[in-house]
C-alpha cells in the first residue's frame, strides 16, 4: 500500500506485536496485520484469552500461543503473513508445545492449505468465531487441529470489553459494526468478514464512557462502512425489511449514533472510519457540523474518478454524484479534512479513465490518500468475470502519477495552515525528535512542535510556522483549549 499523509492502514504497525502487561500463567503473542478493524479485533481476542489465564508478551519465544491476525485485502498482505508463518516454525524446534494459530480474514480462504497441506498452523479461527477460542484451544491442547471459520449473523462482540493493546492511552478504537454488504467487485471483505450487522448503541456508549473515565481523549468508531450502521435490535442489515414495525420505527442509524456518542462523552474527540460515498447522508454531515467534539474529517474512498470504472466496481455512484457529495460536505462543513482510497489499474481501466482519476483528485485536492495497485482477489466478482488486463508496469506508472499528485495536494492543503493557530490533541513524542510532541488537528493533519509545558492528552493551540506535505510544524500558542 502507498499512502500519502495520515495513516489508516499503518504500514509501520504491520505485524506489530500487541501487548498488555499483566500477570497470567500462560503467555500469548499476537501480531496484527491490515486495517484498524483487525487491530481492534486483536484487543477482543486478548480480552477473551485473558479470561483463560493468558497474558500477552512481546517476545514470541516466551509464548505458549502465537497468533497472527491476518489480512486478505491484497495478495501482498497474504504473502507477508505466509512468510511470517514459515519463519515462526523455528519456535517449535525449541518449544514443541507452542501452538501457532491464524485469525482473521485469511482464515476462511486458506484454512485447508495452512492446516493440512503446509502444516504451518494448529489453529484457524475466522473473525466471527473468537468466542470459540477457549474451546478450540482445548482441542489443540488435546493434540487435534482446530478450525472455526463460520461467519455469523449476529456476532458483534458487543459485550466484550477489549483490552487496550499497544495504544498510547489517548486514542482508542470502538468497533460499531461488522462485515460489509456493498459487494464492490474488487473486494474480498464480504467473503472474509461476512454480511453487515451493527452493534447495540448502548454498548457502544458504555465503552466510550469507560474510555473517557480511563483518561482517553479520542475515540474512532470503526466499521467497513460506518454510514450504513443500522441497529434495529440485532441481526443482519439485509433482514431489516423483515423486522417488526416497531423495530423498524425505533431503528438507530449512523447520524443518531454519532449524536448520542458526542453527547455521552462531550470531552472526547470523536472520529469514524470508513465512510462509503453511496451510504453517506446529509444528516451525518449536519451532525458533524453541529457537535464541536466530532472531528471535521471524512475518509471518503472513491477508488476511481471514472464513472465507467466506478460502475464496473459496483460502487453505487458516478463521478458526478461523488463530486456533488464533496460540494455538499464543503458547504455543510467548510473546514472539513478529506482523504481517499484509490485503486490504479482495475480491469479494463484505460488511459482516459486514469486521467479521470487525476482530474477528480484535482477537483477535490484531498488532504491525504491511500493508494493501491489493483490486486485480483480470488472469489470476487472481478476475479470471476473480469480479466486483470492492465500490465503491471502500467499499474505502477499510474499509481506513481496518483501518488505524485496527492503529494502536491497534501502540500497545498498544509500550506493553507501556515500562520494560523490550530487546535491539537497531543499524542506523544515526535518520531523524529525527542524534544518535540506530535498530535493531530481535527482534520487529522499531523502537527509537530517543541514540547514546552504541554503533555500527552492535552488539547493545545499551536501556531503553524511551516510545513511539509506530511506535517505541520509550529510552536505552542496556548496550553488550554
Ligand atoms: N470499506 C471501505 C471502502 O471500500 O470504501 C474500505 C475497505 S478496504 C479494507 C480498504 C481499501 O483497500 C479499499 O478502499 C480499497 O482502496 C483497497 N482495496 C480493496 N480491495 C482491493 C484490491 N482487490 N486491490 C487493491 N486495493 C484494494
């Protein structure tokens, strides 16, 4: 993946070992790959296994159980995990009893291969089966291989309080829905994570309040398609029409959830990800504008600027409709930060389609973006019906043009802040300098400034003095917001 600017799929965190310092007689080592949902799921897994006496370790050699929470979104992600699994086999030489398992999106796709053919793992557990882990571990410890990749209609892990792993104690994720029904023709998510279902809003609010009480300052509401959030008492979104009249009348949608969360934790910043253009409604935009604690930032993947390709991707909107949505966002939330996901070289993409992508980017001038080469995923509509016919060197060239343009736009957007004083939530020490803090503006732009009296968790005002395309640099103007 290539991104410019801020991070959603954080390359530097891929394969990060998440860890919780606590006492427990068995040791769990868990590595996470892919999107924020996966990192959030690992916290649910750690919570379930804490109930079984596992504490986490940062060292795989100390572990009794080694788990990789995997990603299938592109071929490269799967290859990384396979290489890692092969490498981890050395653990069995010195500690034959250690168990190795695969969680997450690769589970369903390659369970047979991993378990039987290559014999790389003892345990394979899909994203909806984590509650079954204690039972599956018993089977494994009795010397059997254990698998559960069943996708659920109801599972949202709503009642499980995730243990917060590897975080900064300031920002945390709250998962609000699972699965995806959008069936974009390139995307493996509906197959690996199942159909869309939403979590009880009450349990979301309780989790937000607990995080606030624990001193957290920012939450990100997570889902593959948050604008499609729909709570009507539980169950799949696609079964909503079959629900009782009263259940349908009292349903909670995303705008209402945002409003309730914003009011429940007024001192916290609220973010959300990911939005799908076709499901984003004006009431969500008005809610963002209305509540000062909801961040003025929308990650709005578009994937292509060509209506022809958008149709082939089954994105449910045209280039013009997306542009109208951008204009609506700018009129309702004038200072809104915007980012995108873009795919270069989808089957059938011509030079003209690619130019449409560049001109759409020129129209929006996104603050940052996440940019990928198309990767054919087995089982998707595109893999079954469309030929992956854009040569790799053409995909690479188009991707580079997209990245170069994004870099230009990121710099342009950041330059608009020079001389202005912006509100920053301080997250920690800058990666490049011990003497500087880094934090983010409401638009999700990274700001770096000399530490002085500020500390992590503070919301401060920083006057921006200069910038790069990735970062605003400035000095502290005032300590309290
Ligand atoms: N639900 C979001 C959406 O589609 O709007 C994000 C889902 S996905 C986890 C994150 C991004 O990965 C997508 O927005 C898309 O740009 C990229 N992606 C998904 N499938 C891909 C594929 N087959 N090849 C290349 N990139 C892909």
